[in-house]
C-alpha cells in the first residue's frame, strides 16, 4: 500500500474534523436529557477516526452514503452544524425539514448524499452514484459507509460483485466495531475477517486500525486514487469501538454483553487523543493551535443549538410534502 505524506495543513484539517465530530455528539449527550430532542440517536463516539480519515481523502465532489449512525460521516464531509442540529429537534430549518431526524442526515452541497436506517440499505445507493459518475465520465468516487452487521446482508455481496464487474469508482468502508446492536461478531459470522471477503470478488481488501486516523486516511487516499484511475473498487475494513449504547446517550455495560472494564480500556485508545499526540510529536501544529480550533468549534456548535431551539416546527400542512 502506498504511503502518502501528511502536511501541517492536512493535519490541521483532520484535527478540526475529528473535534467537530466529537463535540457534535458530546453536545447531543448533554442535551438529550432535556427531552426536546425526540428522535432516537445512534452515536459514533469513539469511531470518529474512520469518518475523519476517509473524508480527508475525498474532494467536495466525491459522494458519501451513510447509515443510521450517520452524524460523524456527515460532519466530517463538511456539513454545517445548524441544519443538522435543527433536524435533531424536528425543526423546519433542519436538513430534512424536521422529518428525518438523527438517522437521515444529509448535506448534498458537500457531497453527503443521505443515510439509510436499513442495514446495508445505503450500499446500493452508493453503487448507483458510482455507476452514474462512470457513465458521465466524472473523476469522482462514491463511498459507502456501513457496519459489520451489513456484511451479513445480500446487498453487500451484490454490490461488491456488480462494482467489481463494472470497475466502478467506489470505496466500501466497513466500520467494524464488532457489534450488531448487542450481538458480538463472533456469534454472527463464521470468521470475522471482513476485508478478506473482497477476494471472492477480485477486489483489494484492506484492514486498518480505525483509531489510527493517518492509517485510515492513507488507505482511503490510495483507494480513491485507484478508483479515479479506472481500476475499480476497494473494500476497507476499519476496526473501531463504539463507546456508547447502540442507540442513546448512555453506556451499556450493565446489559452484560461487554464489561465496564472493556469499555474503559477502549476509551483510552481514543483516536483523537492518539492523533493529537502524533501531531504534537511531529510538530504538525501546537497545543495552542489545537485549543483555538476546539474553542472555535465549540462556539460554532453553541450557535447551532441556539439556532435549532429558536427555529419553528414544520406547519401541519407540510406533513405530506416531499414524501
């Protein structure tokens, strides 16, 4: 696998992306007890390294398709906080005019084309976008984000096969956090090496550490370049860990399928802290610069919350509009 060079500017952009993802969801955890956000929320706290690493390898014209756990993907692609936060509150200023909620974020202006709450449901959509780009002669890639549970669904296999056959410009990104809701992968799949599934379709399969943002970015950069050169798809399996419960703002170790000690151990492997330590060591930027980035993002987020709370709800006559 080719190794790419990280510049100070890229490092700053990646750190900004990581912090935007983290702070957005930490704010949800803070606000949810107020009971003004009524929709269920699937958080990806702890998994931000995958979203930030992949999206750093993409251009604005490249398109991503996400899942029920779509916050970080959409934020990392460059979406504005305000319509996302308003969507959580069900307001008309939301990205889906208040009708989609947490599981249906989109920001087409930056190439975030939407999310599907159906397991593996967004994978064929990404394939369709890749086919359209190929037919139009566009030098863009399409990205399908999905979890390890989606590998057990037919659309995953059909999509890999068709994409390989047509050499489509698409990246298949599996965020393997080892759980489908509460069921470990060892109880669902005969072998958990998802990246090797690519071999059956003649595709490159790459396994990366999802807590190592640079490793994710490097793999995605190579796969994107390969796709844009007409060499077809790549499957990237990013090993990661979901800190919170399947749906909601709380921890879930009391349910018995994982221990408190396991969760605490994996939280210490935080992808953001790991990246920051590397950035400071390599002098990509200073701790003072990092703090300025964090403060600016916090201010942006606070303004988005005010915007969301002050925005109106959709009018009753809009209930069937756009459906």
